[in-house]
């Protein structure tokens, strides 16, 4: 069996518009790992399971407000004593909100979908809704302690509200991963640049970016997963 040299593989991928890039999340979880990982917008538990596959063995709390998705999430976490799940949404203020439930569930949001999302994903429908409890992250007194917290947020346009509700605990957070939109896909969603400016003003800078969703048939990005690190922190080199 013959294998192509790595450079040949890179050249071939570049020719087709792709590339090989390091995945800093794996390194972030090792040197040293967080005391606590917060998974906001957990859906079925996919991201939490990825953390476990990458070797993270610490405390993990997942938040998912949609009842059907939460049942699947609960089953996924059942055999993991360090994985806690909460059937709530996270936002800037305590209260209740109407969740617009998407046909694929993962695209559900407290914000209403806009015309850009309809054009980018015409197969999606939002025919159901659910009234869900909303809590501020920094107001959850029963959250496990942790001086070194990793926060992941994937809430389909509601990321800024989640961050505002975590402002009282930002001094404990050393890394944040967000899914942000360059072209807003939900009503009232701030563009990525605004969220990045908010984080930069509070000492976080982007360290890694990966395309999450692009226009069908093109390479135009709509959304990207962006990892932010605290300025000057021990992991600023990741």
C-alpha cells in the first residue's frame, strides 16, 4: 500500500479549495484543562461528547431548553457522573422566552429567523414554538465551582445575550467558543464584528476560526466557530 506525502495531500486539498489546519481546542483542553466546561445550546449533546472524545475528563454542564432535545441530551449524559444537564435557556435576564423550534431542532432560536436564513436554508421550517425558562449564567448559584472555566455558546444568534448574562463571572472564564454570523440569520442578531468588539473590550481576543455554515454552491461564509482567549492568559499561544 502506498501513501501520499503530507505535502502532496495539502497541495491536492488546496487545489480544491480546502486545507489542513490544527485544531486548537484539543490543545486547550490539555494544558492545563479547565476546571469546568459550560455547554450553552447543547442540542443533543454533540459538543459535550466531542469534549470527552478529545480527552476532557472534568466537570461539564450542558444547557438545552427544548424538551425533546433535552430528553436525548439527558440519555447521553446518564452514564457520566461529571456531566450535568439543565433544561433551561441562558440569556441576559431571568424570565421566560418563546423558543422558535426549527424542523432540524439544531437551528432553533429565541430569535425569529429572517429572510437571509430562509434564502440560505430554504428546507428549514419553524412551525412549532415552546415557552422556556431563561436564566443568567452568573446568577446560577448552584453552578459547580471552577476558577478556570471554558464557555461554549451555540444559540443561533442569541450569543450576545448569553455573554451579557455571564458578565459577572467573566473573570473565571479563560476561553470562549462561539458560533457567530457574518450575515445575521435571525432578527436582532448582532453581526460577528459587534460581538468580537464586545469581547475585546473585556479582554478576549480571537485565537482560531473555522467555517460553520456557508452559502449553498459557494464558499461565502454565513457563520463561523470562533475561539476566544483571555488576553495575556496562559493559553494565549494556542
